[in-house]
């Protein structure tokens, strides 16, 4: 089982945020040219607005925009540029409130993320430990059996288990990371379920 690791959040670097905002603007101009020309009237104003969003941690729309290029996968150059920008955002922007739980699936499947927004990290850690304890050893590599055992424990945290169970992986490794959050769709009250990273 992976060790728990809570990263310290460093203050955002204004110079890096400014550079990141400019590069995000350039990404749109380079890889989404027609949409960029239709929506951006003032390049400097667009950079300033993006910079403000980054400083405030309001990055969901930016992340979803970049993820759309990664998911589309038709332009390798755009995919690599989008991934690089997401990584820079993770390093440079302030965390949103809450705790991010990273879950790794069995059999080298992709990562999936859940952000628990209404609980302290220690509370979440305790519930996760209870979840893991309920799973028999012979079920730990069986996705369906694991979900069956884990579902009731997830409901203790809050939110509707059935809303996101199709994407819930077997939990073999986990850690807390309040920075790497890729928002996809919001579940009621407690959970933000995030698309799998490929």
C-alpha cells in the first residue's frame, strides 16, 4: 500500500503565473486559431484575465479546455503542449479547498481522482483505512468485488456512490495531493469526480 503524502502548498509565483497565462493565450492562438480569433479581441486583456483566474485558483474551465485537446488526440503537438501546461498549472497555481485522493487501479489501469471537499484530510484518511480494511485479500485484485465492498464505506463520506461507480477503480495505492485536480464533472455536495488521465 502506498504511503500517505500531504504536500505543502507553496505560494503562487507571480512571474510564473504571468508567463503561464501568456503561454495559455498562445496555446489558444496556435491550436484553436479560429475560436481564438472569434472570442479574443484584446490579447493583453485575455492574458490578464487568465492570470487572475490562475491566481484565484479558478482553473476548472482552463483545465477542461486543455483536457479536450488531450482527449481529442488528433494533434500530437497540441496534446503534448496541453499536458505540459496542465503540469505547469499543477506546480504554479494555488490549491482549491479540500483534499484530493488519487486512486490507482489494478492491472496498470489509468489513474482516477476524487476531491473530497467537505472533510479534513485526517477524517478522509480514517475512512479510507476503514474502506481498505473491509476488502478481503482475495478480492483486492477483483474490481467488481472491491467496488461492492468499498461502496458502503464511500457513502459514509457523502455523495451518491452510484453516480460515479462506473469509473471507480480498485484501490491499491493512494495519496493525498491538494494540487493535482483535473475537474470533469461535479457530484452533489461532496465529490468532484475527475476524468481518467490517459
